[in-house]
């Protein structure tokens, strides 16, 4: 994808998420699996995040994570490509009286060289596959080094190239969904609120390879590797006993092979080396 096509794809994604922004919290706040995913991500981050940290958040959406971090005593610069997402975030920040702890900016993660908050940051954070919306991920990852303090961390939640739950949809005849992650360099077609854009899938090995010179891996776990993805709504209500068993087993096996790489997402944390090799 050339630069012009990439720009058009970003614009389409921004339009899609802007249309979804007024509905986003209503759509997902009551989803039990989304609540489980958020808690898992927050539990993971809490292991590595120092007190009173300065955080750069990418694809911050409506600000749920920014507000969580701010209420824990951290400061957050929350960026997003969607103007409407930023509007909702701003309203929530004011509602929670967190203006002193949360700043925000309309900024693509492919343009971090121009971000107004230069840091240096203690953490760069991106949740729920925002980074899957670009085929320029190597450029994004390489921009992290200059924004982070030595010893700072990066935590990303990304969709890998294989998801066990999606692959099993082959047996239901849902071939398009089951095979979408095998789309290759052209990416897969995605749509939200009638807007179409492309997304790409990246394994943990890709992230590690891009950041190997300046970062060490400190944490990797699968997310929704046994627990069904959140779009399979009603599973927890239809099969409550099975759902709770799956949660228990996922929490036990999340950092083990192969479960850490075959979920709907994975959570990966890397620490910036204090002295580059």
C-alpha cells in the first residue's frame, strides 16, 4: 500500500470510529467479555507500571483506560485519529474532573514525531488492536524509542495472524471470518458503521523483531484464547458454567504456549534497554 492509499485508509478508519463514538460506551460497557478483557489488560499493565507514571496512550478511544490510569495517580496524554472519539473523551475527562491528569490530542500513531507531548514517557500504551489498522507498524514501533525514558515500557494489545476461535468458525461455514487473518500484505477488509477500511495482523515475533535492538520482552499473554471473543455475544449467558471454566483455564494458561499466541488478541510488554546494545 503506497502512502496515498495509506492516508485514505486512515481517513476511512477515522470516519468509521467517529461514527461509532457516540454509541461506543453503550455498545460495549455491558458486554461481559469486554469487561473481562479490560480487567485482564489492566492487571497485566499494573505489574510493570511504576507509580505516578507519565503515559502516552495511542488510539485512546472514548478514554476509559485514560480515566482508569489517571484515577490510579498517573498522568496520560491520550491520542486518537477520530475527532468524535476525542470529543467524547474530553467530556468524560471533565465529568471526572481529571483535566490536571489527562491531556488529549487528535494525532495518528503514524505521526508521533509531531505529537505535542514529547515526553519522555514511562509507558506507551495501545489497547484493543488499534495498531492493527495500519500496515506501517514498523514505522510506528521504531518511533517509540525517542519518546520513552530508559527503562520505560511499551504495552500493546494486538490481534495475531491466527485466532483459534475464529478458525473454528470454518465448521460453521463462516469461511470469510475464519480465514480473514490470512489476508497477507493487502490486509483484510473491515467495516464499522458502514465505513470500510483495511486491517492487518501481526504475531508477537514481528513486534519483538522490530524492537529487538532497543527493547527486552518482559511479558506476553494471550487474550480470549479460551474465553470466546466479545462479538460472540450471549455465550456467557447461554453456557455460564462453561464460560467460568474457560476463564479459569485461560487465566492459568494465558502465558503458556500455544495459548499466548492464538487468542483473539495478545498482550505484549517490552522494556526499553537502559543502554542500547
